[in-house]
């Protein structure tokens, strides 16, 4: 009889990240429905206002994002890579990032819809290629640009929880500056998606 594999620390970090996703979603939705309770800092054009729920959502998102980098680092360092981690780690990442992208683009409108569409559709495209390769017992790891895409996504989204047109009385050009990490993520997303396709092309057809 095959012995069950126990969860190690990187696995627990992945599981924690999965559990934090609905908390982030619920806090952001709660913020949308209850905007009147704000912390207000500054006066005039420099007014900064953020709800307690948005503040907590941002903190939880940052903690969840940190577990993404920590679990991968520990798994590689301690040779604790498991099938659980291989399967659930990317799922946890996509749920965390894509749920936040959709909320920010639809309900709060602090991210352009086209940015969200590009990032999510690219992930679907790459995952579809991975499924085809997996059916042929071929593994193709993500390149450095795919990892950079994830880094800039998480940095950009973390910033937007606290600094955006939703929390700051700012001009359009200032809002565009705040969105720069997300635009960089889009660039890395498109490049890494194309790079992944070109590397996998000979095994697809």
C-alpha cells in the first residue's frame, strides 16, 4: 500500500495562500459595499483615504504574495519539491492574482480592463499549451520572463491596494505612474507567453 505523503512547510505555505484568497476577495467586496468608514490623511489635493477593509485586504494580499516566493525558495533549498506543490502552487498563484485583477478592473475600476484581459488570457493560453505537453509527458518550465511577470504583478497589485484613484485624490497622469508596474507585467506577460509558445511549438503539432 502506498504511504501518504505528509505536507511539508512549503506545502503548508501554499495551503495558507489558498486559504487567504477568499479572505482578500471578501475584504475587497466588503470595502465596495461599505465605503463610508475611511481613514483620512492630508488635506486638499493630497487627501488620502482608505477603508479599514481595504487596508486589511492589502496586508493579507502582501502576506499571501510573500508565501509564494517563500514556499518555492524553501522547496528548492531543502529539496522538498512535491507533487502537491507542483499542482497546487500555480493554482494558488493564479487564484490570488486573477481574483484581485478581476475585482480591481470590474468593481473598483483602478486597473484598465484591457490589462486584466491580457494577463488572464495569457495565463489561459500558456496553461492550454502545458496541458497539451503534459498529455505527451513533456515538461516545459517557465522562463525568467514568466517569473518576472509574476513579480511585477504582485508588486503592482500590492501598490494599488494603498495608492490609486480609489484612495488618492490624484491626476490622471499620476495614476498612470502608479500603474507602471502593471504595464511592465503586461510586457513580460506577452513576451514570456510568446517565448513559451515558440519553445513548445515543435511538440504541439
